[in-house]
């Protein structure tokens, strides 16, 4: 297979090409019982370089970083730029974790030397995540998620290299084991919900939370929802799981008190749920059991859920709104909505996809897109939420363009029931 998608700036593979290459390498590692390492290298606070030295300097730094990484790898390895300031390397045929860790240290050492741009000396600060296939995951998507999660963990703990925890070889379940385990995850009480607050930018107060599903696998530990939810959908478990989420989220939410007023609890709805004949009954039942005047329900749906049968979907959304349920369009900006479609859309809220928000400060095109979505939402009397707000600068920008709500690591990460309860009690607002 020839891979042709290249990142224009650095000449490295882009994310799309990288994911294809990773799939191939993971397949080979599984077939030939070898090991492959994934390293994700993130330049910390890259926006500062752009702010202090200008975008051209930022571009130069990215090009020079690419060159350093290109020189580290061997012929059988590959390197790509998978995000604005994020690179990834696949090291084929590594012997063990230590081998990959050595490569990580070498990269850090080489990147520590200041880059010379004319008269200026610029130093970059990086964090690296490392995961191995099949030691930490035997599927490319899972490997990426795992590596991103150790990278974020390392950033949180302010260390330079995060490495996935190694289980004993015999404990590592393959995907078949995971499917089997998912079969009774609900019965065995391994699922839980984490809640992430949504903040109103004018008052600085909390207006709601998003419920995000977590699966604590007995040997594998925490498994990310992006991995097991598609699996649960394929295996037909998503309906009982979502029903459990409605009930659990409303029950737990009714125990919280929030000094900012009533809270809305947002539940993510799988794409084909909207057309499910008993959706209204499931929700009405959960509300009658656990509803209170302190919590209301919001459904987060992605645009794709509405395209199959748009007219029927509109009617259903309208009926749900009549039950005092708010409708939010998730990951907005990644689908194909047309303006005419908006006119009659029974929707209360748009959630701008985090890919536009997280790097909004450094990307003018993202700034334009985010502003466009805010204006569009307001033109149709909808509220707009920016998700993936990770720093103060992004927040400041969102305030200037009158975005209504924000959600992201800058305010709080998703947290378990007990923790959000006390977080809500102690939160004094963000201004
Ligand atoms: P989503 O609905 O777009 O959820 C937002 C994701 O962004 C969450 O990941 C959240 O933890 C993460 N996030 C929040 N703030 C930040 C930030 O500042 N920076 C970054 N980098 N990430 C941030 P999570 O919990 O891993 O969920 C991933 C996806 O899995 C969700 O994307 C949603 O599509 C799906 N999902 C999660 N829970 C459920 C559920 O209960 N039901 C269904 N059907 N899908 C779910
Ligand atoms: Ca969501
Ligand atoms: Ca989203």
C-alpha cells in the first residue's frame, strides 16, 4: 500500500498516513509475535513560541523538531506530525519497554538543545508518551488512546516521559477476552460515570455536567470509552448501558447541590438511538424515578444521528423537547450541516468540536471557525459550548467572541460521583 498523505510544513507523514502505517505495524507485530513501540512527542505550551516569536518562528521550530526526529529513527521506523504541535514515532521490532524508553530519552536530549533562529535561541519543552504493542494494547486505536493517556498523565505529574504500565504477559487479554468481559461489565459493576462541569462564561458559574462512561476492566484497568463504546454498539450492549446511564446519572445528580442553580446532566446518545421506538419511555421512566427540580436532562447527539431519517428525527427531537429535555449537537463542525437544515432544527445547544477549540489561540483558521459557529448558534437562538478548553488564553478568546459555555481540562477533568459532589460544593466560580 502506498501512503501519500504528507504534512506540508514538515514533510513528515500526516495523521491519516500515520494511522494507516500504525495499523500495518500492529498487524505485523501480532502476526510475527514481535513488539512495536509507539511514542507520542508533544511540545508543551507551543502557543507561547507563536506568541513570543511569531508564527514563522513557530513553523521553523516545527520543521527543526521534525528534522531531529527524522534523524533519530532507523530505516524500519517512521515518524509523523499528528497534530499542530504533536509528533508520533513507530519503532518497529523493539525488544522491550526499556528499549523504547532509551529512544525517548535520546529524543528529549536532542530536543533540549536550543534551536537557533537567526539571532534568537529558542528552547522547546517536550513530554513523551510510550506504549507498546502487544504489551499495552493489541489494536492500533487502543494503542493510540493508551499512549495519549500516558502522555497526559505525564504532563499532569510534570514528568518528561510517561510509559504504560506493563501487565504480566499472561494477564493481557486479547480483543476476544475484552468482548467477553464487556458482556457482563454492567452486571459485575465495572462501569461507572465520570462527570465534567460545563461553565457559563458570563457568570463564571456551573450550569451542568457531562456524563462520561468509564469501564474498569478487572485486569486491564481503565479502558477508554472511544474503544469500548463502538464494541458495545456492535455487540448490542449499548441499549442496556445507556439506560443504566440515564438512571445512574439522574440518581447521582439528584444528590448534588449547586449554588449556581439547577444543573443539567448531559448524556451522550449513540447515533441510532434517536430512532429507537422506546427511547422516550426509557427516559420518561428514569425521570419519573430519579428526576428532581435540581437536575434536568440534556441529550448530546452527533449530527450523523439525524441524517438517516431527518424528518422523523426532527419530530422525535421536538417531542423530547416537549418533555423538558434539552438537545445538544455534539462534535459540531465535523459534520455536514447546511444552513437550510438549521432553520427548523429543534436544538438548544451546539457543542463546538474540541479539535477547533484546544489550539484556538495558535490557529487563525480555528479562530474563524469557532467564531462562525458561535454566531451561527446565536442567529438560531441556540447556546454554544466550547469543549476542550485547556488554557486561559483559549478561555479569554472564547469570552471575546461571546461563547456562552465552556468545558475542558482548564476548569476540571471528568471526575467520579463523590468527587464532583464536593467539587460542586467548593467551586467558587471562574472569572
Ligand atoms: P465526547 O462526547 O466528545 O466527550 C468529550 C471527551 O473529551 C471526553 O473524553 C472528555 O474527557 C474529553 N475532554 C474533556 N475536556 C478535555 C480537554 O480539555 N482536553 C482534551 N484533550 N480532552 C478533553 P472521553 O471521556 O474519553 O470520551 C470520549 C468519547 O467517548 C466521547 O466524546 C463520546 O463520544 C464517547 N462517550 C463517552 N461516554 C459515553 C457514553 O456514556 N455514551 C456514549 N454513547 N458515548 C460516550
Ligand atoms: Ca459529548
Ligand atoms: Ca464532543
